């Protein structure tokens, strides 16, 4: 049969190319499955106002060398919501790094007006924005409750996102302020006066110079009051 060699040749080509087409499709499916797992991992502990998505950058042939169900963990700190990161894939004693690109959509808060240094942040100083978070700086604060009541460290322009490094707690005690010193222990309770050497928010540690000239350390417990640390 003269046409048989040609028919067999066509059949072999179909099998060959069919196999070639199946391999990328299988690899693509595995990559999507892995991307879904990583996305779930990132969003598990993420703020509810943020949704992250993942693109895997590591080549498919390198992913094929991993086990089918690795234990995943994200390396590095999570200060930035987007950008390139590494994911650790643990398979028994073997460890591989997967390179990913993270994108995020969500809502955040920006200044409603320019804020001068030392300005206490009020609720009407904030307005909400939503959309892609790719251009937001590291350390952006997403929770309104963690912004209101804080104080601007320096000048913050209008329409700028609130960032941890640009805010501080409101001082409960300021340097040079006369304060009440409290010390207590088994069987005693002492009150005296002194002058604060440092600024301190509630719960912060500060130094105080007593009326007798001693330098002691304590914790700011409320407006104008310091609980002194007693040495054993």
C-alpha cells in the first residue's frame, strides 16, 4: 500500500505533537494549582480590606522537580503589600525557592489635608481610597483605629497614605514636665515627685529626675504619672 508510510508518518506526528501540547498544558495546570495555594496562604492572614493575587515567575521545568504537595511559607517581612517575593517549598528534607509576583487590590486611608509636625490625627483628617495597591509605600496603615489619635512626626502632605514611620503615639508625658512617682511592693506604697527627662506615650519607659537629684526609670501609666521600677 503506497499510502501506508505517509499515513504512519502522519500518525506519528500527531502523537508527537499531541504529547508536546499536553506537557505544557499539564505544567500550566500545576502552576495554576500552586499559584492558588500561595494566594490562599497570602490572604489567610491578610487584612480583610486587601485581596492579593499571585503570578509565579519560576520556570515550569523547575516547578516540575518539586513534590506534588509541598509545605509553603513566605520568606522575608510583609511590610510591602505588592512586588516580587520568594516562597519556600518544603518537601521532606528538600527545600526549594519559588519566585512570585504579588499584586493587591484594597482600601486604605490618606490625609484629607496637609498635616504639620505634632498634629494629633482626628477622624476628619482621613479619607478612604481604593484600587491597586502597587504604588503604596512599605508600612502603610490600613486600619483607621490605628491612625486616629496618633501624632504626625513630620510634615505629611495632602492625599498621602498614612505610614507607620510618619506617626507616633501621643505623649502622655513630655520632657521637663513635673510628674508624680509611684512605687509599690509587698507592704509599702510610696508617692513622690520628680521631673521627666524623656517624652513618653502611655506604656513607654522613661527616665525621671527625683526631687533629691536621683535618676530613676519607670513606665508612663497615665497623664503625669510614672510607675517606678523597683530593683530586687
